[in-house]
């Protein structure tokens, strides 16, 4: 009897000891990576580990998507709520690649932030919290390499609202596998080992606009033929925002007279039913006839606002940005 009691006490003692060991292991075990993307609530949290990328993003038009005065004016201060979807969006991966994004109600001042592009939904099959270009399972944000992050369809959730990605699909760039990232987020190194530029070069980068098109002209009988060719844009020119326009102007060479308007490249808003879409597709050339006898100067101007203060007498030198200028002499 005594022997049996000792055995029972021994078993109970071992059980208590085991319980204590398990509890101690639980206390001393290193904290695992966050279990939910909800712990990331601001791009500020990305700054400590990704200082250079954060600095680039902070001056980008993605970061200014909500504060940009032009965007606020054109959206009636976002009273046009359709604009909020893309100017303060929830994560792209949440709605799905190529699907229209949804608007968020918090931290709209950050515009298109790190979370909007990189956050993965809870329970993502990869087990990661953020999409990236490589797997780093021991990092705080637990990024996983996902090729979808750099695909044109990924950008389409916002940038295909005006068919920019659809335009790209019809180009030689798509055939060669040259997508949005190659032009708008160029690699910092030759092999992209140093990552991609997050400044997000686009329609507000006049140097990029200049590389998109060529302007030239020639004499043909009693008139001039001016040509604008889309040589560098992987989509129509100009594209995306319907407020963007490019205009060809001319005037006699050496004259101080106002510019004469010759042609406009622009996609009209839905309510502008009397206007045609005149965007210039990739690889295409537009020929414009100008009836003038002597030497002339021709200029291509670009603007992000659709209208001139005085449409009957536009002043591109004051209200637009010069892209190219040429002189044509008989």
C-alpha cells in the first residue's frame, strides 16, 4: 500500500515538473513575427528599415495622391468619391490583381502608401505579411517574393481606369516583356540588386515626357507637315488622367505674335461628348498640316490641367510646359 502511494506521488510530482518546464519554455521562447498586417498601420513604420525607399516614396506623386492640389480641384475636393478609391486605396492584394481597388477611411493623407502596394491579406497562402522582391522570413514585416508585385496587371487596379494597361498590351513593349516598372521604377543598379526607384516617375516628370515623343517637320509643296511620334511611351500619349493634354503650336519664326494652335492630344471626360479621343498610341505618328509660306517655329507643350484660362487665345508659355521646339525653314 505504501509502495503504491509513493508511486502515485512520484507521478504527480513529475507531472507538476513537466507543467513548470512547459510554462518556462513558453515565457523564454523568442517572440515570433507579427501574425497580422494590422500591426502595420502607417508607412512611417517602414521608414526605420527602408530609409532610402521611404525617402523616395515621400516625394513621389503616390505619396501626394491625396494632397495634390490638382487632384483635389479636379475631384471637387474628393466630393467625387470615385476618386478616393485610387487616391487613398486599401491594399491591392486585398481586392486582387487587376481588380479595382477599394477606398480606405484611415490615414488618407498618406495617399498611395507602402501598405497599399505591399500588404498581403491575413491568411495569405505564402504566410507572409508583405509582398517584396525576396523572402526574408525573420524580418518584422516577413516579406515574401511575389512576381505579381511587378506585373502591369498589379498597377491596373488604379492605372487601368483610363485603359493605360490595355493600351500597353497592344504595344511591342508587352511582346518583349517590358512593363510599367522598367520605365516608372527603374532599377538603381544594372541588375536591380540595389532595388527599384520608388520616386514613381510619371506624367509629372517632364524629362520622362520628353523621352516619350519626338517632334519633327518638313516642307511639302505649299505647306508644312509636322509629325509627332510616340517613340518612348509604352502606352498612349498622354495617358491615364483625362486632364492631361499635349498641344502642338506654331508661329512665324522670329515673330512675337501669339501661338497658333494646330492640334491637341487628349482623351475627353465622359461628359465631353462633342470631343474625340486623340491620344497618340505607342509607335504611332500623327501628321499635322500647317499652311504657312515662310519659316516657322513649332512647339509641343504639355499640361496636367485640361483647360486654358482663355481657350480662344491659349498662352502655353504661361500655362503649360515645353516638351520640344523646332525651327522649320524653306
